[in-house]
């Protein structure tokens, strides 16, 4: 079997409600890119990525398209789609700092391999260690505490017991939000906070010390991507575990976090970290260092969600409840697969079908694509 074509499908999908984090204003839509890898035997694999420049990427949606079509396609046409490791290595050697583009291509190769042998991807990665994955509800910033509690209650009523709360704009409001959530739910929920690197060291230290009485499971990327010394100092100064997200792109950056003891938890994302092959390597390294692993992704469709779920199914160790299913846990108003991954009682079932286990819905693709 040989690769014959890389097809790119840029999409713009609506958020169910305006989506706000510390970096930037309310977002009404998200742009995402579906890649279809065609073969000479008619098997087509799919993968998904985004242009999330704030997280260490220099790519835009359209530069992703050009990178994949103009650079990657000539390089891998004629190669076997089963050569995932070799292809990933070749793409990175040719164009460094293109992890977001590499992610969709590499994941589509896994999808092809699974479809070719009639097995879900996790069976190719070592077998099934779990068939369901618990997920966390993502609590975006809201204008009032009442609206935040309403959003959290809606998640809770659907069976969610783990929450990731966005912080980082107004420390006083952040504290009020945490206090309100803890008072409302008590110890019935697990609560994490995420500043997306927006706080200064002093502001982060002050806020985290005030949050210590409220049983915060982890503080995700409280300060800037590059400030590993600051992250390490926070680890020593607060009892709240520090999670590295934006600071970790490759195994080299994770190794530096480990060496500096800059975090005890790591957040991975399929797109940010270059796809399933690279994320698996990060998990192995993090596990060896005794870090907790938080599987995640950017707001995305069920394609990327399925990729993370397949990894989780094959992973033999412990995993935290990630917010990787943002698209189906309430953030996005639409999906582009025929059978969307939908959480039930705060968990999702790992797709059992061949490959990633999801298939594109042609009508939905036509409705949301932005290149025609």
C-alpha cells in the first residue's frame, strides 16, 4: 500500500457559547483542519489539527494547508502509510517547528493502518487497557459567578465530576469563582485551574496561596511558557501541583521541565505535540519521571477526540480526567462525523471501529468548510 495524496479540508465551526480564556476576547468560532491521506488501495485515513499560535506554533490555518500540500505531500507520496515513525522523523527533519501540521498527517496514518487490518488504533498500540475514559468539563470565563455556576451545574447534571476552570484575567474574580464552586459543590468535584500562561510570577504565587484551602488538584500553566525557573519556584512555594502545558511541545522541552522540576503534572494535546506517535513518547517520559499525565486537546471535532481516546485506551498507566473532549462536552455547537463522540455520565466510550473509529459526514464537511 502506498500514499497517493494528502487532502486538506479547512473548517470553521461555531462555539455553542462565546468562548473566553485569559489570552484574548470572546471567540465565536474555531478554525480546524481535517487532513485525508489517500492510498492506492482506496483506504483513506483522517486526522485533525488546528493553528493554535499561542501554544508555541508559528503556523496559521492556511500555512498549515500549504505546509501539508506543498511540502509534506511530495515527501511522503509513494511511501507506505505503515511507516509512521519514519515518516514523522522525515517530516520533522525537513521542516522543524511544524508539529501542528505533522499531527494531522501522522494520525491519519494510524487511521489507515487500523482500517487496513480491521482494528481500532489502540489495538495496534499494545491493546485495550480501558474502553471508557472519564473527562473533565471545561469552564470558560463568564461575566458573573452566577453564570459560571449555571455552566458548572449543567456539566454536573450530565455526570461530570472533574472541572477545569479558566483563570488569569482578574485574580480577585478568580478567587471568587473558586470559592463559589467549592461552596456550591463541596468535595463532590475535582477542580483544576488554568491561566494559560497569563499571570506574572508574583500574581501567580499570590493567587495560588489564596487558593490552597480550596483543594485545587492542579494549576495549569500559571505563568509564561518560557519561564521554567518561575514554574520551578512555584512548585516549591505552593502546595498546589503545577501543570506544564504550553511549556511542553517536544520530548526535549518536557525533559527540560523534568530536569528543572518545573512541574509535577503534564498536559499533552494531540495537535500541539505533533500527533499520537509523539504524545505516546511524551507520556512514557513523563511516567518515568513520576509525573501525572493529563490528556487533552484544543477545541476540536470528534476526529481529534477519537485520536486522544485511542491513546488513552492503550495506555497502561494512570491518567487524569482531561478536557480533550471539548467539542463534545459542550464547547462546540456542531461536529463533522457521522457518529459524534458524546459523553455519558462524564465519560466517553473509546470508538471500537477500525482506525480512529469515526468517519466524516460529507454534508457537515460541506457546510463548514471555508475553502470553497
